[in-house]
C-alpha cells in the first residue's frame, strides 16, 4: 500500500512539474535555481562539467543571479530556459573556448508562500507544485480551536506589541536608508526628512545618521575624483612639455642632417677629412634616438591619460550600480517589514478583542480566504484553488456580529497611547 502511495505521489509531482513547464514558470526573488554548466569536446568525444559554476543559486531581491565568470545575470521575470540562454550567451562571449558551452537551469526550491490571518502559525512556508489553499492552511497549523473555550491572550498581545515595535524601528531605519539612497541615485547634494519619519520617536536621529553616511560617501567619491583630476592635469602638462621637446629635437635633427649632407659633399670632393663625416653621422643618429625616446614618453603619457578617463568612468558607474542594488534591497526589505507588521497587528487585534484580555473562540463565522498575487488586489479563493510561488494567503474569520476591531486601528491606538 505504501509503495502504491509513493508511486502516486511521484506521478503527481511529475504531472505538476510538466504543468509548470507548460505554463513557462516565471522566476522571482528567493527562487533557488540548480545550474549545471559544461561543454562537449567534439574532437575527444568527452563531456566536461564546470564544477566551479555548478550548484544552487538564489535569485537576489534585485532579481539577479551572481555567477562566477558570468557576473550578474537577470532572472526575475524570465523562465529558467531564458536564463539558461542568457548564461550561455555570456559565457560564450567571455570565455574563449572552441567547445560548445551547455547550460541547464532547473528549479531547486521555489520562493515561499505567505499564510497570514486566523491560523496558528502565520508566516512564510516553502512552496511545492500543486499546493492548494487548504494544504497551505494546514502548513500554518490550521485554524484555532472553534469549540466553546476561553483562551488567555494577554501575553500574546504583549508579544505581538513588542514584535510590532521592533519591526516598526527596523522599518524606520530602512525608510531613512531609502531616502539617502534615492538622493545618491539622483545626484542630489542633500535630502529632507520624509513625512513618515518626521513625527517618529527616532526618526530625526536615524535621518542624521544617514546624513553622516551620505556626507562621508560623497566626500570619498569627490576625493577620488579630485585625485584623478589632479593626475589628469599633470599628465596633460607632461604631454605638452614632451610635445615641445619633440619639436625642438626634430629641428636639431634636421640641422644635423643638413650639416651632414654638406660635409658628405665636401668629403666627396676631397675638401675635408672623412673623420668629420663620421662625427656628424654619430650626432645625427643620436638626435634620432633622443627623438624616439621623447615620442615614446609622450605616447605613454597619452595612454595613461586615457586610462585615467576610464578609471573615472568606472568609479562613477560602480558607485551608481552599488547604489541601485542597495536601493532595490532596501525597498524589498521595506515591503517585507510591512507584511510582517500587518501580521503582528492582526495577531494583536485578535488577542485584545475583549477588554478583559480574553478572547472567546465560539460562534465564529465562516472563514474568508483572500489571495494576493504579485501587485494585484486581493481576491477571494476556495480551498481547492492552487497556489503559486510568492502568493500571500490571508485567512479572515468574521467575529459574531462583525464587531471586530480592525487590526491596524487597534495596533495604532495602543501604540499612540504607549509611552
């Protein structure tokens, strides 16, 4: 019997894997990919795997993968096959090889789903193909007991309040960092306190810390650019001086060559000795050597000047790229913190439903299942609907008479009255 069940489970997994491929599953942050790279040597008839590249890679919050040799590869919004094609193209371009590069990309682990609301253990859970709404609720521990019992929730309320305040502080810190990174990415010299931090307890202190970081980073960049400007000015002066010296040496060479021609004519007619001709030939050759040294020095200075220009461009581009990557990470962190805060607010509201600190679990209405996918608005789903990676499922249980306090309002009221 167990063998039959295992066989059926394997068949179901294969069917769902084929369905995902048919639907061209689109990757997103937190997806874990299994990447295999190698090449086929036609001459030797041997396949060689690139062990340094093979392994599991996680899609970063900015939607990219970091691979040795290939660098940063965009993955979010693409299918595994498209990512494999992009990696192949990059490796063919960067790695000189007479062999055919072969890249395969599979999904080792999907990005998680989030189960919130009236469940025992709200949070993030691993996704598996074919996961239904009812199964996701089971992963989160199911619904609380609905038998007529009483449950003490003062400690739960205090725990939710403490977690909410910690998350709120982390959110304020991330918002302050976001303001600084936006100013850096837009090339502004200063930034103002955003409305969300104006009235916050530590809002101004966090902004001042970000201003210090902003000033230090700006000063470091300006110092590096100033050093490159000074070096560029020195090189330009050196090139100018070498150009003047080359012109002088060319004139001296021309005079030596003219005198050499005259002496050669006199020697030919027997009017002077051959020793004089030898001396002038040595002098003319010396002028040619010195002229060549000056021309080489000027060429080296011009090459170094071009390198300074590239270093300045690389410095500015690296700073812009670093700022953009950090900004995407912070914005992703802000969204995650907001989701976790809403979860804690819902738990707090549930724990403080009655003034005496108790929550009655009898007489609850039928649960409402709301699904949020991507940036779309929440929609009502059924227990048998199939989830996708990254979905947010919220289980809402109406209270008797629909007299429940909204989670965000309950949390906000208590936070505003807290010292």
